[in-house]
């Protein structure tokens, strides 16, 4: 999809996978390290293809659980605080992509 968008002059924005220590629906999968590895692949792909990469993982993780308890209620279940932080990250990236503030405001009404 990203390559198809690029071929049609559509700006591509790739985002990292949010941190998770465990999944409530399937315990024991130990996703933390797998998510870090996947995010490295996504970031590398974005850099190689000159796509924008938004890192949601870094601001949401901590050293012990790999997901901040005050931002992630349960693994992969975003709270209002998480959504607010995502919006701030997206605003920052869209400002660099958009020439017109009006265009930016129209896009952000959907977030």
C-alpha cells in the first residue's frame, strides 16, 4: 500500500506499534521484544523509502513494563491520554507535511 501511494504522489506516514507487555486475550506471548523488532523494521522501511515515521512506542514505554501504566490501561487498549498524545504527535508531523494551516485543520478534525 505504501509503495502504491508513493507511486501516486501520496505522502506516506508509517507509525510504530504501541508497547505491550502482555495481551489480556492471550497471555504468555511476550510481545514486548517482538514489537521492538517490528518497529525497527517499519522505521527502516520508512527511512529507505523516505516516508514519514511516527514513533508512538517511545513516548509510551517505560523500562519495567514497556508500557506506561498511566497511558495504557490494558495492553493495546488506549485511554484518552494515549489518544491525546497520538494526536499531538500527528499534529507535529502533519505540520511539516502541509503547506496550508487550513488544510491541516481540516485533516485534524478527523482525529
